[in-house]
C-alpha cells in the first residue's frame, strides 16, 4: 500500500542502498550496468516488519542530465530516502532533489548518510550532519532523522529498515476515491501477453476485466491482467506499484506521461490554474509568458506561464499562474507539479493545481479572477464539509446536519457539491465519503475472495460472517451490499465468477466411490468410509455438485 523513493546526488549510493534493502538490482538497462550509473527509473520492493504488505521502491537517477527522468517517478511516493554520501556531504543535486521533494510536498522522509565505511574520522561525519541540518531547515524534511549506514558492510541497515517501517506505519493509506489514475512510467510488451504499462496507482482500484481509457489521447482498452511486485492480482488498490496487461491498445500508441484511468474519469486540458512558488535560489524572476517545462505525474509538457495579479514572480514568492500547455494533459485539482526552465535546464519552482479546467484564458489583473483563485486555494464549503464527514463517517444524514454546524441552506449547498462531484455518497439515510465507500467495497470483495480461496468447495460466505468480519452495522452492510458486485444467494454471498469445481484427482476419487455404491447395494460404504475415500471437503460439498462437476 506504500511506495518509497530515493533522491540525491549522483554516485552517492542510491542504487547500492536499494540492492542492500531489497536484494533486487534496480538498474535494469545494459547501459546503466556498463556505466555503473543510474540513467532511468528503477523499481524494487521489500517486506518490512510491522507492515502487512510489501513496500514498493522507486530508484531515481542522480545525475543532472537525467533529472527529468527522476521527476517522472518521484511524485507518487509516500516516503523519500534522501541519500547523502558521508565522504562528500551535500552536493548540487542533493540540493536540487531536496528542493523538488519540498515543492512536491512529499509527506515523509529519512536522510540516509551512506558510505560510512569510507570515512575514518567521526568528527567529519558530525560536521556533515551539521551541514545537512542547515540545508534541511525550512523544508518538508526539516525534522527528518539522519541515519548513518554502510550498504557494503551492513552497518546501520537494520536501523534503517526499522525507521522506514515506523514512518510508514503512521502514514495515511492512499484514499480510494473510486477514480483510479495510473500515470505511466514504463511501457513495454511481453511475448504471449502483449502491451504492459506500469505506474503507481492513485485515486481508486483497478480490476481485471475493467474497461479503461488512456488520457489525454482518449485511447480505449481493457485490463487483461494485473500484477504488483510480480504477484498476480484480481484487484489493485491505490498506493501500490502496478503492472497492467492491456488488450485493445498497441504499445506504439502509448508513452510515459499518459494516464490510465477508468472510463469518464479524466478530461484532457490545455489550460491549468495553479498556485506557484518560485524557488528562492533561482537567479531571476519568472516573467509573464515565459516558456517552461511542466512536470506533473509522469508527464513532461512545454507550456507558457501566464502570471496572474503580478508583473513577474520574484525568487521566493508564491503567485497565481495560468499554464497554457502546448499539448493536452490529464491532471486533477490537488496534483503537485514542478516547473523547469527548458534552456539552460534548471528547476524554477512548483506548486499545486487549483483548477484543471478553467475554461478560458484569464484577464491577468481581474479582481474576481484573483478572488476565485484565493477561494480555491483555501477550499470550498464542500471541501470543509467533506473533512468533517471523514471524521464522523458513516453517519446518519439527520445527525450529520446537526453536527455540521451550518445553516440549512449552507448545508444543503455544500452537501450537493460533494454528492454531485462524487466525493461523497448517500445510501438510504447514511452518508459516507467516496473514499470510505470504495475502501469498504474493496474489503468486501477481498474478504469474500479469500473465503473462496480457503473454501473452494463451498457455495459462498455467510452474510453475517462477512458483516461481522468487516465490523459493519446491519444498516450500513445492507446498504452497501447491492453496490459490492457480490451475488446474494439466500444467506450466502459469493463473487460473481465463483463456481465449485473439483480437481481431476477429486473427481476420480468421487467417481470411484459412486461406483462402489452402485456395486455394493445395501452393503454400501459407511459415512466414515465415504469421507475417507473422497475427503471431507468433497463429501460436504453441496450435493448437487458431488454427482457431476467440471474437472479443472
């Protein structure tokens, strides 16, 4: 459910650290192995004590010539490992990568002081740590722990694994909003499978058999298969690294930067309103109509920066900007982004998308335009109501209206906003966020699917057992069940595709037993003998499946 990523200067030991943590070499290209330098994104995973699921790892290049590849992979991570070599300390790309992590508001981080075995003087290590503390001041990593390690000798590695686990155990899982988005960072084909794309899944779940769109080009396909960390999945949940095997889409029509999504979720855009922060370390202001490179998700797009409410943006300032894109993008409100100067290349700043579909170019100094952007940056009444709902959900509509503390007209308007844009659901008289709805629906499917795996010769799972395992009230369970995709049969529920099938060995034993019954007449085998002959699981399978069943 979580993804961590490296950052830091070239040759500071990022890939070596990943290999030591995971046992997987993230450098997959022949040129990378020959040059012993990471050029493109690399991927691995590891299991940590205290976490139920494997953690994905994205390894990024540290050389300045490949920083744009780094930007394609670092945006979807939950925790950053800023790698700094103990024998060199903070270097140019250390500072630039730190600035990028800060602009992307990466929520958690650890500073990994590598190559400890290369330094004999402990005073030098202490000086490097003091320098690091100074560089981190005022950034999202200001309070990040510094962990000295040696990937070569193993010193400090156990402490690093423990620190990663502790950080992720306090992290909020990626929300399931029912609006899946997979920014593509790799596209390739495999013989016998066809087109495969990979990325970090956001916003919602993907299921085998789902129809999908690839935006911003409006391509259509279907999910043939899903994998996470080389393990097959029927359902992929947000926060996971996912590989998607597609049908109906040719590999040559796909590229890094596109977004795989459910049908109807995303609309392409050529204009984007943003809150933009110009880095204080930049040498010059950002002038109106400057050409920039926009990096958002895994996409890289040329754009013009239309400065709103000011003539230009001085280093360190935050100002509204409308980005006029040279080609369409698939973004949503809340996405973080980076702007870079095309030539000579340099990171200029970044910020947050406020409106992905403003509709038209703004007059730069119109008061109503600036007031609207200010409101968007602070959140609408619907945003505030949703925050309260997420603290109280699930909750009865009447009770929530009392708890909201709004006038009836304000409450009705805010509720209509979050119901209308799909961020909340009303089931009978129960309210819950779309995130909680999708999470519980996913849990229902996973629980019943696991029940089928554990009990393949049972028709389904008892309704009450499912409700009890999920700790849902009867009212909420009954309201959710029709939306779950599960099939109800009396007191049982099952996955739509579930059917009882005996294996060839089970079928052979059953046919032999039936032949014994036919020959023995009144001296037929006892219950105990019959159970021993075919096994209790086959004996207690529903009667109508025992006589004639498909062989797997």
